[in-house]
C-alpha cells in the first residue's frame, strides 16, 4: 500500500504534495495516517478533473463524465433549474441550460477567487459556495461507479490550478472548509436555540441515502430530535413529543416537494414522509392526536417565490386540521405566504427565508403561545440575505410587512404589534 507521499507523486501534475506554483495541499492536522482518503481537484474555468484515492486502494481513480466512459474532463459549470430549486452540474448543467430550463453559471473558479456574488433572478449566491457545490455534485457522477469519498471524511484535499496567489489560497481554504464541515458543528444548533429540526424537504437526499442517514445519526449523537425522514417509513412518519409544563406537544414533518418518487421513504428504503398522497400523514395526525395535547405539523410545499399558496396547500392544510392538528406551518416558497384560520386553528403557509444566500426583503419569525384552549400567534418582521437574517426595526418598514402579510392572508388580520388573529365580520378581508 502506498503512503500518502507516494500517492501524491503517482499522478504527476494532477496531484502533488507541494505548495508550488500550481498546487496546494490541505490536510486535517488532527488525524494521523490516512483513514478517510484523498481527494484531488485539477481545475480551470472550463473543465475540472477530479481524482480520489480510498484507503486500501491500489491506485488513484479519476471520475468519468458518464458511466463506462474515459472522458474525465467535467465541464466546470452549474445550472439552477427554473422549475425547482435544484442545481445540476457538468454536462447535465449544459444540457439543462440549452433546453432553456435553467440559468447557467460558468467561470466558477475565477468568480470564486475574486470573491464574487452571482446574481440569478434577483437572488445572490456566493461564488465560493457554488464552487464547493460543483465539486460535491461532481462526486456523484455515474462514471465513478460510486461516490468515491464523502468530502467531509477526506483526510486531504489537493488542488491544482494554472496559478496560485494569495487570493487563490484564501479561496481554497474557504472551499475546503465548505467541503469538510465537521459533523461536530451541529453544536451550532444549541447556540441558536434550536430544539427540533424537520428533514422533510427537496434537498435531504441531494447526496444520497448515505448522507441522509449520516445526518440522522449526527443529530441523534448530538441529542437533537428530528422528524420527517429516516431509515424507513416508520421512522420518517414518527411523531416527536416534548413535555412542557405538564403538557405534551407533538411534532410531525412531511414534504409535498421531492424531485423523484424514490425520495419517499418506504418500509425498506430511507427517505422522507411524502404528502403527494396525504393519507399516511393524516393517519399519523389522527393517531398522534391521542397521545398529545397540542399537535404541530410541518409541511414542505408550494411553489418557490409565489406569494399565494397553491390550492392543494389549502386543501392539505385543512385536512390536517380536520385530522387533529392544532397548527400547520409550511416552508419551501422562500417568500412570505399568508395565514389562514380554519375551524379556529391557524395554517401558516410560508414564513419566507430564515437563513439563505438569496435576498428576501420580507420574512418573519413566528411566535406561538399556547395556553389551554387558546393559541396566540405573532410575527417578528425581518429581512434575509447573504446568509444573515436581521430584525426590521424601522417602524414604517415593520408596518409595511404587517400590512403585506395581512393582504395575502385568508381570514386573518395582523395588528400594529404583529399579533395575528381571525378577522371578524366587522373587519372584512381586503
């Protein structure tokens, strides 16, 4: 078996253990020996070549663009599909753009080195993050036969470029961090005050079932409960309960947005609780109602950037209330959608963005207080952009958010303090 030093010499110009004119070598100094593997990226603005070596392997391997091909030159591009929030890479990205189904992002390397922010449809994305995304997506190309190594588990990253300067070095360090964010960083949830997460969404399986299961085990190891996904359907549909002041609060998670049907969990397949047919979710609500005093249902649904819910959202939301839910909260559109009271119980269709790379001028944080039979809602207006969410403090801007939220709601009103309540007959919906 070759040592790391021997390996990096095997590939010649592709992988070298030198901080020379064209090569940078980053490793995990806390690890001794090679346990996770080595990942090498040779790249310019046109193409990337990605090689890897796994412990126990006799020689390095290089990804091919397609299965059973020897073409290792991956087009260095991403494409954001216009019909859903999904990024494609390489040849698939080129084909998607050619069909007019998305927006192509090229010159990833140059843009990342310059620290650019890429604008697409009024949203801004950090070029460094896009470059890291391109590398991650490339690792799942079929020509490798398998995902060669999970980047977060790699011991070493090797990068080869046409030239290396301080800007390039700083960029590589940022990319390496994004590729190898350690699982222990889940502790940031504690710092943010997050007590529960839902994993039911249209990105949970972007990197395959192994990545989803790793996410689940990481959360479990950190003592952070989750709903909406798991190793099989039983786990994905399981309700989480919390005892608070002598009352039992139940939580369920599900999604109505998945790229393909096989993302839905089954008896033997990891995945998420799907609500394209809401029957399973409604049954879990009915059963969960018997074991909790207050039941919250999170659903990933709707159309991105549409400020009005689809008819199916309103239908499923009401079905959830009829089945026993006390509060339904939606996500996915990235923008505010309204609030509806049905049989006296609230359906919050979308809260906007909390933390995201795009610029969303109107978003809110939802405050729910439940005392016995009474549930009171209020919102804190905020603006989101470039990964940061800030409370809106200027009074005129706050009132604009409240007024807007009321204007897109159904039978709900928002007062000057952000308190939400059902509209009365004396205050008709505008």
